[in-house]
C-alpha cells in the first residue's frame, strides 16, 4: 500500500547543477532550487526528485558518492538542503533525494579502507575476488588499482565499485552469501544513510539501479527484493509517509519488493520508446510523430499487462524524459509534444516531468561532461528568460556547468508564460485538470477502448473518455461517447452517437 499522498502526486525532476545558479559561480545549487519552488508548484507539480547532491568527485555527475551524509559544496550545505525540505513542506510539496545504494565512488572512505592489504572493518564492504588479475565470473571488474591482491567488481564506471550485498547463488569462495554478516552490515549502513536524511525531513528516495544489489540473483530478483522488503519494513515502522521510486523498469517485481512506484523505463522492450523516441530505425515511427505509421499497441501490449498485474500494489511512473535519455523535443514538434504530454499526464500512476520539458527544451549535441557522454545533451541549464545565460546564472557564459541552448529561438519560461497556446501553459492546464478530476489521478481506473490502427486512440479513466489523434487527418473512432461532452480539448473534437471524431493532431477529454 503506497503512501496516500501519492494519489495526487505529480513529480518534477531537478538536475541540481543545471536548474538555477543563485550565487553566480556557474553551477546550479540548492538555494537556487528553493528560489524556484513557487515556479515548480505553479506547474502543478507537488513533488520533486532531486538528482544526487552529495559530496562526490563527479566522475558520473554525482552518482559516484564520496559522502552520503554531506551535500556537495558546489550545491550548498546540509543546512541548505534541510531548508529546502522545510520550504517545500511549507508549500505542500515533497522532496525525494537520489539514493545510490549499489555502489560508491572509489574515493569513498569505505573503499579507501576496503582496498587496503591489512584486514579491517571495511574489507568486505565491497566485492573482491581472490586473484589480483582475473576473475569476475561474468561481473565487470577492475584490476591493478588496489593495495590488496584482489580485483573489485564494479556496477557502472570504473570509479563505481559495487557494494557487497552478497550473492544469491554462491559459486566461488570469494562470493559471500546474501545473508552473510558482511552483506547484512552493508544493508544496515544503507538504512543508516536513509534514516539520516529522513530524520532531517526528506520525503523518500528515488533509488538508483535498485535491482543491482545482490549478485547472481534469480530471474525474479528474489534476493535483491528481500533487501528492499527489509528496508520497507523499516519505513513502515518509522517513516510511514516516506516513499520509494525505483530505477528498475519491472513494476511487477519492484512493487512487490516494497517500492511505491517504478519507472516505465525503456527496457525489456516495453514499448516506452515507441511513444516518442522510436528513431533507431530508417524512419521515425514514434507514436506522437504526425507522420508515423503509428500503432499504440506497441506500447499497450506490455503496459496493460504490467498495469493489470500491479493494480493496488503501487504505481507505474511514466516520464517525459530523465537525465539519461534524449529529450523528447529532439524529434517532436511543439504540437506533437502537447499531445504526448496530454497522454502521459492523463494515464494512471504517478507521472514525472523532467525540468525544461515543460517549455520544450532541446536536446543539444555536446561533448561529454562528468561521465555524461550522449546523456550530456539533456542536462543543459534551465532556460528561464531571454538574455544573459537565459537567466540561469550571472556567471560569464564560458564558466557555466554546461552551455545554454545557443539558438535564437531557444524556448524560455518568460516567453511562454501567459500565452495560452504555449507548451508551458498547456502543461499547466493539463496538470490542473489532472488534479481537478479525481478519475485522472493515480488510482483512477484505466481501460483502452479503441486501439485500432488508423483510428484515434480512445481510453477510459473512471467515468471520463479520452481520445488522442496525432495524425495529420481528421479521424473517427467507433466509440459511442454515451452522452459525454468535451471537458478539455487541444485542437478539435466532435462527439456523437456514431463515434468520436478528432481534428488533426488533437486531444480531448469527454465527461
Ligand atoms: C543510473 C543513473 C545514471 C547513473 C547510473 C550509475 O542509471 O540514472 O545517471 O550513471 O545509474 O549510477
Ligand atoms: Ca551556484
């Protein structure tokens, strides 16, 4: 049973280094987030996921944590972060921090101790083999870096040694069991980190690589799941309002492991990319592209199964984008984005809006920064207003964390605000509608009513009918609106006994 505040939650993801620079050093910071809370709230977002803001050498933009209990100086102080919690709560908003439980930075004091030749309290905090040169048994490893005659297992980059939560199936003497004392100590250390921030007012965590903890797990990730169920028990007992959202991409497993929400990420061929990023082929067939040869079933086939299977356990989170994914504006026009967001924000579960997607920020082709590689182009500074650094920072432009969009028509909040046709105001209108209509919230039932190719996609949320037509022709769905009439329209609609007709590139909610 997920915390009740999620029923009407809409999240906004903030990449702290790129949101708002309050002190002119070229990097976004926590006081900057505080200054922009009213803006976030004005969108209709009542919760924030803040990407990692902890002390780090930033070889993976902060997903390489050096101190879990200290805010990175470039973002401010622990006191600033606590003030952010207070200021958010004061506005009825919640803050999730980003928890990276699977690995630390190679500069974390635990790892510095762990790599020593002499046995110590942290020797088994990470996963070490019994050879100095070989042998991850299928797991990625790094050799030649440690004092001890061992190689260590990594989760992602070389700088991210995997913490030791043990192994489900133990196949070698160096592999410890998932319930070995060392594995349990790692688990307790991570619970201690969570308590540290929950005690200071955070509302929960987005959990990085949540399925990665126990190695040699079975197909259902039973061992990793039991770690999370243990964490959940701690939350239920001491922090019943706290929530967890997983980077897992398998809600059937994650929601049973105790997560409140799981992201519908682009893995396991779940069809997410077919909505707006289907360009790894000769033609872009993204569902919301006007010219696509569209078929909503490429998404629904898996979505419906996952949705039906997890009802009542927690929520699937659909997202516009995140810091690892090309922004949807990379290929979608403003009109196409409106329809796409209309769909994402009227589906069940708890939606996530990535900062800047509400104004249609572009994906920029940029050289890598802090381990971003192709992800860098989605991490550029928020565009607040025309003029210097598009209002992100007072620093000289060549000192910004990343350059701002240089285009003369770079979208900004100031330019869109107050224009009812803008993407920004459309997002506001959609989110206001979602909050107003109880059927559109997380738990309102969902049913697909018309999924035929060449027809609008029509779906039901509770008593409401919704329809979307991304194509360039008017299309009719053979669905009787049963007396419902338009409540919210982008473009044009007519609803008659014979069917629901949508003008080209239109969306409608019928009540
Ligand atoms: C997750 C994060 C990503 C990071 C990786 C390693 O996928 O979203 O940004 O690089 O984990 O922590
Ligand atoms: Ca700053």
